[in-house]
């Protein structure tokens, strides 16, 4: 029935538009420039897969997070850990394989460390989002082995403003009683441009269709629920920046502060678990065009500094009733710099440069995932493992108090026109990584990445390109040394100090059509990994201290010091005492893995009339992720999707609809008798409409967006929290954007 409704609306819209149909001329537009590529390559020539959201397409797609904004882009899904802690997943890659950038440098957050950590960027005032996949991301380092998401704003103006002005934005969303506010003012002189901006977002727990959850301890169903508890958030940001225009470029500086206090849904929602985030960020950027040189054509300098902190708190009962406790505090201070020299040597054009990322990272508090042996006591009260009759397989990884790291890299990329129709490119990157730990020995390593590609114009309309790439990634500290309860994923995670560097070889073929009434691209890719690192669930159950369920580690306790007495075996208990939380064990392992998939997006200018156009669109993606070592599927592989939509564009009024079908995901990970739960298929119907209004010399836009209009219960298979946080219920967002 839902599909019939959409088909009727589509047919009606086409019939209305067809009344004034005429023979429009095909207009060739300037090719889009992908700013995140080292050479600022034209979208017609780039040999790797890319996605760009900007202008009206970005405004129509904007959600509460960067991941939600990108979620309908082919090859990109989201972690859906509630509405705030939500990261993009690119071709099945997230966390330590996906770099989140802001204007080309790190966000300096810790969202890769855990699914419940939010990205310290709000999309409300963002101008553009670029996503690079495969080899196009390699020059951003080993942690971009899966892709790069670069969020671009106007914090540093890159050109002079024609006049002073301001933009105001406000909206309301019914699903969480949420209000959003944003403002930006800008101006300048003959040589100087500046801007100042601010935003606030405030929303409550969000509504869902009726759902049930399975109790973690008893296995019984709980519910019914009609909202996701503890999914509220209050966030705000403030920023300012300016740039000085040089005769052949610019140099600019900006500052921003971002705060976000948000609840963590799931089994710990009853504790009102709250994350309080603060992030300060400085950026310096300069681009200089060089003339009169036989070698250099330009110099680009990008510097970022970030100071980040968040605390994780909640109510606990330690015998004196419920009290508010801060469990852990994450601290990160980082500096990133990149200088790139654009050059031309004969028929070659390229970029070579130097890149550095320097980090100071700490986790403070009693619930550090890197706490390891600090939580285990022997009968004498000293840190270590139990001995004699109390021997247990409790944590064995070291207690990591802090980490200082440096990554220094050299990179080079070159392009060469083999003919008017064919362009070749190649790139290499070498990176040195030094990590100094408080709590264990230091680690030094290096990685190497390389890529090569070819782009060939089949005709004036069609282009085919391909590339092959090799990349390496060092295991993250969490993958090496984790040894503690991770309540975000409701598991006890154990690192593996014997992990080797992860390496991948990928091949990709892309067919594009960028001119004419029908445009789009089709990407096919295949990537093989050696030592692919992932969390694999075991059959063991541990408590929060790391003790196995069947260990005899719960004898009668001395009431004075809490250290186990040495009484006889009759004092010891089998299993966990009542009320003790048992967590499934997940260990980091390395296997041979294989990813392959297809991504497609097509736009058709179906009707072109004076004053009105109708655009039809189709998109879809299909991904397979295999653990080749064990011959099984990898966990949390996003389901295949297929989407259809239309948009009617008039002089002042635009509207459109989109139907997205997410298919059943039953190709689940199975290991040691444990299996992921399959995820049922679902369909989402979204719509939008906007109307341009004029107030004198000022312009405004009234807009309305509808989400999940059929109110379908939908679960995201890629989410570790899917049973506790289904996708939102039917909702309407109303807003106004006004510029003067």
C-alpha cells in the first residue's frame, strides 16, 4: 500500500508537469570540484569514488548529525547509537578506519573510540560535506583506510564578501519536541573578510513506533515502548574567523567552541547516563598562487589545534542509595598540520607535501576501557592476578594511563594527460608513527600507501575510470590494550597485543555520465584485507571486573577492606552473586577479510519547462563483508538498499519525496555458536517542500520536512544498539531560513 501511495503521487506530479512539457535544450554545467582531493580535481576526471552534498541538496538532507545527513548517500550508512552519538559508516568501515575532518584537519574528538561518543560537529551551519572512498582517501593517513568525511564550513572566508549580511535559521521537529537555532553574520573591507556564527540545538527523548526489547540478563521481552529513553540532548556552538586577502591568495584564522550534553540510551538509560562534552578548536589556513616559477604553482597550508574533553556520569547505588558518579573522563589535545606544494614539471602536475598529527590522549576514572590490571587485586591487596586457589583469567593487559603519539608523513601525487581523452594518476604516502605510553612500553612503526588510476572519456557524455590501491594501518591502542567493561556495547572487550599492521589491496571501476538530462555514476569495488582487525564475540561471560562467570572469585569478603579472605573452598560461590552484571566477552582478532560492493546513483531531468523542472532519481548500494579465515560473514554489515525519488523545482516552490527500501539482512556473523540477530526489511518514505519569500532586499525560505511518513518500525543492522534505539517515528520538521 505504501508503494502504491508513492507511485500515485509520482504519477500525479509528472502528469501535472507534462501539461507544459516542451523540448528543453541540454545545458552543460561546469564540472564540480572535489575540494578534498589533493589537486582539487574535477568530478569528471577523478578516478576514485566521491560524494558531495552542497547547496539545496545539503539543506534538504540535513539532520541532527553528520551521519544522519549523509545516510541516504550510496555507500554510506550510520551507527545509529541514538540521535546524537552517530557516526557515518562508509562501505562497512567506521571507527578507526574512517577519518572525520573539519575543513581538512582532524575534529580532535574521540568518536572513533566508542559508539556512544558523538562527533563534535553540528551540521546546522555547514556549507558542504565531501566523502572520499578507497584510494582517494589514502593521503589522509592509515586511519583513512576506509574513507574520509570532510565537513566544510565558512569559518575562514576564502574570498571577499560583496557586502555585509547575516543568515538566520530556526526549526522545530515534532518527533522529539526539538528546537534548532542558528545565525551567522559576515562582512569585510577591500582586503579583510570576517564572520561570526552561533547555534543551539535542544531536544527531548524521541518517539518511535511501538517496540519491545530483550532483557540483557533474563532474556525476557520488556515493553512496550513508544520512545527511546535518555536520547535527549542540549548542544551549542560559537565561532568566529577572518581572513586577509593577498594579491594571489588568502590567509585566515578561526576559533570555535562546541558543547554537547546528551543522554546515552540502552540498558543504562535507567541510570540517566549523561555525556558532557566540550571542544575548543583553532584553525589557520592559507592558499597562495605562485606565478613566475618554472616549478611551483601554489602553496597550501592547513593547521588545526583542538582541546577536547568529555565526562561520562550517571546514578549508581553503592549501598547508600542512588548517587551521581562520574565514571570516566576522556581528554584529548591535538595538533595537525599539512603543507602542500602544487607543481608542474613538463606534462606532469601534482602535489607533494608534509603532514603531521600530534596527540595527547588520556582516560581518567574508574571505568577506563584501558584500565586492565588496575582493577584486579590479589589476596594481599596488591595489583595483579589472583594466585593459588584464587587463580582466575581476570584482566591481563596493562593499565594505560595516557598516550602521546606523533604521526609524520610525506606524500606525493602526480597526474599526466596521456591524451585528450585519457588521464593517468598515481600517489604514494609514507608515515612514521611513534606512541609513548604511561603504563607500558612505547611503540614505533611506519606505514606505506600507494595508488594508481586512469580516467578515460568514452565520449562527450561518458567517462570510465579505474584505480588500484594498497594501504596499511597500525592497530589502535584500544585494539591492542583494551581490557575492561564497555557499557556502550554491553560487552567486556579485550585487546590483542600481538596484532600486526592491517593491510588492504583494493580495485575499483567507475562509470560516470555528467552531461545531459540523465546523469549519475556506477561504482564497483573489491578490497582484500590481511590482518583485518575486528571484535569477535566469544562464549565467555565476565563481570565488570573481568572475572569469568565460573571463576571461584567470590568468596566471603572481609567487611573492613574488601580483600578476599583465604577461607576454605566452602566459602566460595560458583557463578556471579545476585545483581552482578554479566557481560559477553568480545576480543580483538585479525583475519583475512574481503569486501565487495556496488553503488549507483542516477538523476533524470524528466521534464524541463520554463519555470518548472521535474527530476527523478534512483540510488542503491549492496555490500558484502566476509571473514575469509573462518568462512563466515563479518558482523554489522549494512543491509542492501534501493531508493526512488522525485523533485519538482519551480521559481519559488520546490517539493519532493523519496522512498528508501532497506532489505532484510540475514547474512549475519556466526562464531562459536553465537550469531548476530537478523534485521528485518523496512521502507521509509520522506518528503520535503520549500517556498521562497521576499522581504524587500532580503530573501527567506520556509520549509517543511516529513520523515517516516508511514510510521514504520525500522531497525538499523549496523547499530550495536538497534534493539534499544529503533529509527524515529513519523515526524514533521518546520523551519525558516532568512538572509539579509
